[in-house]
C-alpha cells in the first residue's frame, strides 16, 4: 500500500490551529473551527468536513475506510471524543469522551452523550433525533424541541471561537477554497 499523501484544503474562513494533527486528504469547510490538539486522520479515504463544525481539544476523527467520510454542517465534536463513523449528517453533538465505531452512520440532530460507546455489531444508521445517553448507552428519540435555540447557540459559540482562537494560537493555512 503506498504511503498516504497529505493534502489539506482549509477554507479561508475556517479557523484551524497550527497544533492540530492532520494526516491524509482532508477538506475543512467555511466557518469550521478546529482547536489545538485535535486529531484528524484520513487513513483510508478522504475526510470532508462541512461548514460551521467545531472540533474541540483532543477530539479524534479517523477514516479507515476507502470511501469518503462526509461530515455535514454545524456538528460539535467535544473534548476527547473519538469518531470513526463513515458519514455524519448535520447539527449533531458528539459529547466529551464519547466513542462512535466505524459501523455507525449518524443522520441529523443526534446527540451521543458524554462517555457513551456506540459500537453495534453490524452496520447501523442512527435515525434523526436519536439521543444516546447513560453508562449503558441507552437510546431514545428526541422531540426536536429547542433545536432552533441550540442551532443559534452553536452559531454564537463558533463566532466566539473564530474571534478568540487566533488571538492565542497560531493558525494553519491550507491551499484555500
């Protein structure tokens, strides 16, 4: 197998800190924010991250499959989570220290709770508004109430980070978009 060539396409309006570990073919969309100490590895196929995503410290995103890992818009990857899901829709939250296996595809408006482990034995798609919570990684469907407020809060969070992170961290530049 030939070695993986690094190719980073970072949108001019994205904020990606210098201290981020990137490997492989990675595209980061506009208004996305990648904190220092985050890890994004495209080991199999490329990773395409949409707009408005927030990837916090020590978050790990890995694509081991040959297919493109697509991450939609406005997703939040909290501190220390590990995600290998081949596709992630929009407006999802992967909470602190949660782990999502490569056999899970995440649709839209899903929440994986803090410390939850999502490892089904066969390929699975989490339906929209699924919440995974608790030590046993139980599931329930969320009504969707409050999603507009959540979206507004996430937009403000990303705006704040885009303003503050460059003041205290050196930024990485891609080949533009």
